[in-house]
C-alpha cells in the first residue's frame, strides 16, 4: 500500500492511501489533535462518499481496534506491522513457557533485548496497556511488543528461556 504524506500549513498533515479495492482514503491530522477521515469512491476518486471527524482520544481508541490490540483474529497467531525500522509484533505465550508467572522487570526485557512490551492481552481478552515492570505475565496471553527486528528476536529468546 502506497501512503503519500503532505504538510497542510496552518492545519496539520495529510495522509492519502489507496486500499487493495482501489478506494482512496484521506486522513487529515489537525494540529489540535482532531482527525478527519475521508472515503472516496474508486469510480470517482475526487468525490468523497463519507467523512468522519474524531477527537485525539477517539482516534487512538480506534487505532487500538484497527491495529489489533483489542481483538486479534484467531487465525493470526503472530502478526507484525513495520513502522520504518520499528516492528510491532503479537507474540503468544504458550502454556508451560518459563516466563509465565514472572514479571517484566524480573525478566529485564527492555535492558536485555531493547524491545518494549506495549500491551498484554489475556486469554479472557483482559487488556493491560503499557504494563510496568511489576506486571506478571499470565499463561496463554498475547504480548504486543515493539522494537527493531533484532530486538524482537532477542525478546523472543528471553521469553523462551525465562531469565537464563
């Protein structure tokens, strides 16, 4: 997917993309935090079909939903999304993993790998966004982690081996 960005002086920044179905979507991020999302008809790419305005908080909540932080489709055991050199990946903690029942701080994840745990979603869909070092990793949960590829690989080694 090709995303084109442009500055809108005095307004904010515009992002324009075309999805796989040929529909054009334009997102305007205003300097005050508002977002406007425009959807265009693929048969008439200059005619807006709909427009939604979101506050900063609403946009962030929708980003969590669309990005899979709230619900990850069952068919996707792991998924990754690249943001330049950064990768966000969902990593499922299997039963019996040596890190289960240990805290993020005890595993020393950030120092040992450089990666960051940005959320943990439990098997009952309980979510912990931005868990701190005292957060205990529960069985059969999914960690949402962010870092460069080598950092994510180092984090996976920590998860597989525990504190070893």
